[in-house]
C-alpha cells in the first residue's frame, strides 16, 4: 500500500480555456473582426499612406492573434510561462533601445527577476512579488563591486530597475489578473481593448485634427482622436462584458476607461524613452508596425491599474 502525505498542497487540474464555450465564442468573434477588417483594408492597401500603415498593423495580427489565443488556451502553467517569456523579450528590446544590451550582468539580473515574478505568481506569493523590485535593485547595486568599476554604473542600475519595473513587475500583473475568476478571459479582454484603443486612436487621428495633447512627444495624438478612441473602447468593453465574472456596469466601464486612458499614458511614457534614446524601433515585429515593445508598451500601465481597480470593486 502506498502512503500519501496529505500535508503537501495539491493543485487540482483546472480545465483549459478551450473547454469553455465563452472562450471559443470570443476567439470566433475577435478573429472574424480581424480577418474581416484585413479583407477590406487589403483592397485599399495601395491607395494612400494611411491604408499602407493600417495594412501593416492588421497583417501582423493575422498571425499573432490566432497564436495568442492558442497559447492562452493551454492548461496551467503554460499561459503564465508565455507571459514570462513575453516580458523577457520586451525587456530585451528595452535594453537594445537603451544601448546596454551588451551589459550582460544587468540584463541577466533583470531576466532572473522576471522569472522570479512568474514563480511568485504561480505560487500565490504576492508579498514576495511586490518586494521583487527592491530585491532586483539590491542585487543590481552589487554589480559595480563585482566588476570593480564605477563608470556609468548609476545609469546602468537605473535603467535596469526601470526595465524590470515596466516590463517585469508592471506587465506581469497580467499573470495576477489570471488569478481572478475567469482570469484568462479577463486578461484577453484587457489585451483586446488595449490594442483596439491604440489602433483606433491612430486611425482616427488621421482624419480628426484639433489640439494636439503632447506635440513635443507624439504629435499624432489629438484631443479629438483620444476622446473618440476612448468612447469606442468603452463601447467595445460593454459589448464584450460577457468575459467578465460580473456584467455589472461598474466592471466593464472601469475596464474600458483603464484600457483607454492607462494605455494612452503607457504609450506616451515609452515614446519618451524611445525619443530620448534616439531610437524609434529595434527590429520588426513579425511583419507589422513597430517592434515587439510597441505591442506591450500600453499594457505596462494598463495591467497594474486594472488589477488594483478590480481588486477594490470585485
């Protein structure tokens, strides 16, 4: 007879997202919209500059969206592993933009910290998760001592911590969101809203002029385009509220506002980083517009804001 130690914690195998008809319905709706839009834009892709840019953005999602749905529909812990890998790839682009990718000690510390965030999320150790920025800072401060060098070390330490907080601690809140009821659905819901708002703002700004919000940072973002994209995003949030654990107005309204306004701030902040570094993009994002970090920059503000807002109102 085999003796079982019932004192050890047991993880119950959870059903995958693909087993849910709601998830399959969401996949069908979103992919139908993407492929339908692609079919329309394809015929006008050579008309002018705006359609060229729209086609570049849409065709990347023809590949990314199906892959993302497949990966997020895998059983635990694979969706969390995917998020961790995405965070590391985002940090890699950040270091390349800042011209310090060759500083392997700092880069590896950041990567290790992001992996640590994934482990904390999987093991439900929110206390350690929130202490990780201080841990990364402490370890990073030891690098000058190990290398017996002081030149530009303050800059390297600061950028490493910034990369970890933005692309690690902030972005990995998507993993914490997956711990919510219907967590995978909420995470996909948030990604869809955020990307929709970004592309809508860009599309609308081409036809709606007016007062530019931050002309010294991003002259394409106007008051009119931002308001229109926010309203459309809130409307989409209400239309897809079946992905939330509760369809009450406060949930989808909060989600729509966080995705539009928080994403707008995240985009501007990363634009500041790029412009100050003098580098707009680092390599192509598959076959689409911008690089890999362009697809993540809005989520670095949206994910933690959404997490804490939902923690309060759930």
